C-alpha cells in the first residue's frame, strides 16, 4: 500500500544536510510539483562507504568504522570496531562498562550485530563483566546456530573464548549508584538518562552492516533486556532495502518492532527520514502515551540516502563518508500529522 507523503510528514521538522532545521509542512513547499504530479523530496545522500550512528558520540565511532574499512577490512569488521570504540570509552555512561549499572550495582550490557549479506545476526543481553558485548554477539553469529545468548550463558560463552573482562562497575558509577540507592530508599530517586550506539554502514558494493550496543536503562531491574539487542527492535538490516537503528526507551521500541518497521517503510518507497517519521507516527497512534515516548531512529537506504527522526525535539545523530564527518539534528515529532490519514494508523 502506498502512503501519501503528506499523511505523515505533517508538521514535522526536517534536518537539512548542514544540520539546520526547516519546517517540512506538506503545504509549505517541501513537496515539489512537476508535470507528472507530486514528487518526493529526497533525503540527503552520500557516496558509500557511508556510516550513520546515534548521538554525537557516534561521530568518533563512525570515523573509526571508515578507517577500519579503508584499511581493507570487511564491512562487518568495520562496524564492530566502530562500536567497540564507543564501548571502550569508560566516560560514556550509556555504552560499555562505564555505563550506569542495573539496580543491583552491576553493569549489564546488551548488544547485537547484523550482516546484510547472508542476513546474519548475533546478539547478547544482560552480560556482566565483559568489555565488548558487540564482539561476543558477532561470535554468537559466526560460531553458533543461535542468534541470541543472555546472562550467565552469554558470559560462559565469552569466558570460554577468552573475551576481555572488565570491572562490574566503574568507581564513578558505583558512587553514583550508592547515592541513587540512598535516594531510592528515601523515595526521591529519578531514573537517569541513558543512550545507545546504533551504527549502520553502506559499503561501496551496496552491502549493509549494522551493530548496536548499550548499558540500557540506568538502574533497571537486573535481567531487564531493552530493544538494542533485539533484531528488528533496536537494529535491523535488509540488504535489499536498507538498515535502521533505535535509541531511547527500549520498551517503546521493542513492542512495535521499530527498526524493522522503518526498513519496511523504506521498502514501500519512503526515504529514510520519511520512514523514521512514519514509524514514530505509527507507534504514537497505537501507544497510550501518544508522542511522549522518548524514542529516536536512524536509517540509511541502499541508494546512500540517510535520515533520522525522534519524538519531542528529535535528537542528534552522526554521519560520515569520504567527504565529511558531522553531527546532524533530526526532525522531531510531537503531534499526529495533518492530512487524510492523520487520524489513522500509518
Ligand atoms: C534501552 N534503547 O536499553 C536502550 C537505551 C537507549 O537512549 O537507547 N537510551 O532501552
């Protein structure tokens, strides 16, 4: 089913390639009229190798991904190494062992990796004490008949393969956790912010690779698994179409197969930004919280077009290719779109 662009772009903001924002109301000129009727406004595109990732801290990860790829390694090696860079940064409270711990004071990491060629995937969740869950996920993908290992089983698998171990929690996060515990006992604790790296790469041969890693929701219930390691939730790659990744409150992504839906909308002909917006509108139309979801998506397609969108004010994401490496602002959505399908589920 083709969905009129007007129906979902509505009153959103669209990120320009230079990072600025422009109103993208369908009536305000973002659609071009031609003799053949209304045409879609293309998202920015870039010549591959092209890398896109969530948040400004994705920028060094993108640069690392390109550096590894240019050195002759595979696309899978490149995305893994890019995400490892973020995992190794102990000052990042959202990814790797520097992350905010679960409620028992120990960091539990979630990660996954996908290869477009062969449609392969590997994933781990609630892993304690290992520095690079994305690499464990890759080994699950390459050395087992399974897709996902969790908790103690994933740790045993990693230990047997001599993956690098690390602290249960960093001293800084332990001190913050102790304060949180005290505040919680006094019933004054707030949930801290948390982010995730989802990273996608399009290679010059048209292959797509993706990886995702997070310490998840700060002070979560031990054993809680978010969207990030869920194939189709926090990450999805279809080598014939494109890839998508998510960040934000995983519970609001994984109930809707968010990244899978973004890719499916691109398959129907939407640009990456349009597909991210349509996914947000779909989720908001179903969720009792409406647009109060705190979720964001990035996407790239097979043609080298890229985009992103988030609820509220949107979010910042990073893009790199041979010509540039920069941080962009995504569009943000706070209300349902105007147009004939505005009241329906897109
Ligand atoms: C999760 N989606 O575990 C992750 C966390 C995140 O911005 O991305 N926060 O729910």
